[in-house]
C-alpha cells in the first residue's frame, strides 16, 4: 500500500467505490494518467497548466482527465476558467483505501504487460 502510511486511519471501502476507482484507474486507457494526476494532487492543489507542465502532457489532455475526475467526484475545483485550482475531494480522501487497492492492481498490471503511454 503506497498511501497507507500517509493515511493510516482509512476504513474498508464499499464495493461500489472500489469498482469505480478500479474502473477509472485500471479499466480505461487514461487510467495511468489519471492516477499520476491524483498522486500530484495528494501533495498540493494544482491548476491545469501546472499539471500539464509537471506531467509533460498536452493542456487539453489534462483538461479532459480533470473533467473525468471531477465528474466522478474525485477532485473539486476552486475558481473559474483558466485560474481553476483542483484538489482532492473529501470523497476520495475518505476512500483512500480503495485508491490504494487501485494502485496495487495497476502496479501488478504494469509489471506483467506492455503499456503504451
């Protein structure tokens, strides 16, 4: 568990939450990128431009992933338009154990299979 030490008071996630996170991070093509975004947001809030620079991705690609994460209540936004700052949602922080499971599954998947980024 990568996040266990940081968030030791986690509870066992419900089945639907586990399924959602596993789908978003391991069952879709952009899952690895979305997980990289979440890992950055664990440390501090970012805007889309900062995320694009740190991840060395196209601004529009990051914008798309942020819409997916926001639609699924994993990140919250503060502000409007270009200056929007994103941070982790309370829902994700509350279900951090499910994120740990998704990370573990993705690591196993990456170590056994060729991945095209």
